[in-house]
């Protein structure tokens, strides 16, 4: 597959060619079809939103992208190569990182240690060296620690760096989870409802950080979010799912005016 030239956003940002393309994806669980013949693409440098009512298949789609689910039909092309069946750790090695709908942190570990866990794939010394924390292994850890400290500063969580995450309020836990995902230096960052359960101030902070990650790191982002105001402010393009089918795909303005989308969210008689 050849990469096309991309497009320019309304605010003047340049979006690159296709990073990932999903063609005719169908995912079944027994007799239940969660995703029905969906095709979509994600382009370099964009913020791509996946929206839809509860049960539309949004999280299932993210789980397909990061290798947790394996579709029965269709193909996935990542960086111009047909991706074979793989597990999440293999997707992570390819540069795909994610956060979860329900916070998935090590609650007894500190903020710093949780973020360091996100550097694991970047560490090359074996387990024994890491246990000893001596010589080359210690030097490697210091280098990774420096990167983690940069992320802590970037997300403004210096004050909780040594706090066990289980004792943190929900909004800060979500920020720590974002930090851990960023520690892997992903080329594609998947965010599953990053603002669920947050108050207005926390949503504003998280929105700012998502935009900064995209702008300063150049990270491509695909996110699921139920707050339509947030989606319309953040996303370059939006794909809408309903009952496992794609019903719309386009700019936020185009999607807002789509009658199928209006019917899906408001219901029809």
C-alpha cells in the first residue's frame, strides 16, 4: 500500500499519510457480531476519534488494533505492511500503546514505578542484570529514569511521583496511566475513554495534555470518548459506530450534521 499525501487541518496542521488501515474488519464472539465489516484508517499525526452509543463496538475496535482481539475477517495494514495475527506485547513493540476504560495501574506501586513499567520494552539488559542494578544495568536504568522524569514534568505530576497510585484521586490516576503509555514512546497512542468519570476541570486538563502530546511529540492518537463537546474540540476526524457498524466518517462538522448519527444518539420513533 502506498502512503498518500494526507491533508491540512482547519488550524493549519499538516496530517501525514495513512499510518494504519483496517479493511473490512469483522469480529464475532460466538453468535454475537461485535464489529461488522468496518473499514477505517488512521493518519500520521492526527487525532482520530471513535464514537458511538454504548455497545457500538468502540472498545472492541481498539482491542483489535492493539492485538487483544483477533478478527475473523478483514486485514490490518500498519506502516504499509500487512500485520499478521499478534498479541498485545508484539503490537507494543511495533509502537502501539494504550490506556484503558477502567484504570489499569499497579495500585501498590508509586507513580514513578508505574511509569517506569512503561519503559520495560526499551530496556535491553536481562532480568538478572536488572535485579543486581549494577554496572551497565544501573546506567541503563538511570537513562530510562531520566526519560520518565521528563514525562512527569510534562504532565505536571511532580508532587505525586513517590505516592502509591492506589491512594490518588481518579483524575490523577488517569494522568498516571497516560504517562505510562507515553513512556513507551508510541507512534500510535490508543486512549479508551480518557476522561470518563472526571469533573470539568480534570477534563480540561486532560484535553490540554492530549493536544500537547499530539503537538509536541507528534504522536498519532486514536481515542474513544463519550463527551461530544470534547470530541468535537479535539478530533481531526471522527468515525461513528452503531451496533457494530460504521454509520459515518468525516470531520467533526460533517459528523455532527449526519442524520444517521443524530438518530443513533437521540433515537428514532
